C-alpha cells in the first residue's frame, strides 16, 4: 500500500492555504479507520496477518487505535478474512469491518466506504502496514486536527506527506465518489481538493517505515523500536 507523497516545497510545512485555521468549536466524535484491504501483491502474502513482536499487524494497529480518544473503529477490508481475527482480540472499543462499496479502488475506496458508514464527522486513518507508528504520534495528530479547522490533517516530514496517517472530514464522501467514478484514484488528487494542515513529524523516521515487500518487513523486524 503506497502511502507516502513526496513534497517538493518542504518550506511550506505547518502552513495553510485557502482559509485560515480557526479554533475547533467543540470536541466532536471521531472514528478510526484502519486500512487493511490491500492486495499485498509485492509482499506475496497478506500483510494483515504478518507476525511482529508476537502479534499480527492487525493486532498491533487495532491496539493503538483502541488506545486513542475515538468512538469506534472501522476496519477497511474483507469481512470474511478479518472478522474472525478481530472477534478473537476482544477489542476495548466497537469495531466494524467495512467492505468497499466500489471494489478495487485502492485507499480512496476504503475512505469512501468507511466515511459513509459512520456518523462521526471526522476519522483518523491509519494503514495496517506502518506497524512501528507510536500511539502518542497518532494522538498528537488527532489533537492537532481537533484544535484547528482543517478538512484534513496529515502527518508530514521534511520530504514527504503520509496521507494514510491522517485525519479527515468524513463529509467528503460525495467528492470521493465523484473521484472514484471518474477513475481518479490518486490520494494526492483527493488532497488537492481539501484544506490541509500539516503536522510536522519530528521523531525517528523508522517509526514511519512501510512494509510493502518482504525486504521491507525484514528491515522493520530489525528496528529496535517498541511495537506499541
């Protein structure tokens, strides 16, 4: 699952455009969306069930999302595959598995189905294949979004954005459907329609490592960072 978008003008980080950020009116409900529906073609096996630190990547990410200040967790993926594993975890918050309404459309298909399945006005999105991300980083991102008036808050380094580690306004479903129906599936293209806030990531970049291939996963296994 490709989640990084290169930044060509990093000097603009932590700035805004289109309209000034305002103070959030109140603490509104937020759901979490775990993207776990990728085909894992480069890995050769389903990444969701890869084992790290004695847990599957699904377990690791769900535990982090359960620790956040969110109302429910939506897992984007195949219900037949994922439900048995989630039931066995006995998560501390409500968890639902949401299949794509329009299949095979990548992350935007997951956004579209999950955003349309919740009454929460905002969703913090996390990809299953960044298992070293810390709960504290995710909560900081959520707080940043809540304290401003953005359509999306994206975790950002000096070199790239992480649009699959971000918080989004879920009222973007009509826009997502229009993009998907037009086969415009770029996450960057979706972001171009939004007023975005960038939260500068200042931690160890190993925390943002993706496991798209077996070599990627071997590198992640060698990193001396906590899994949770």
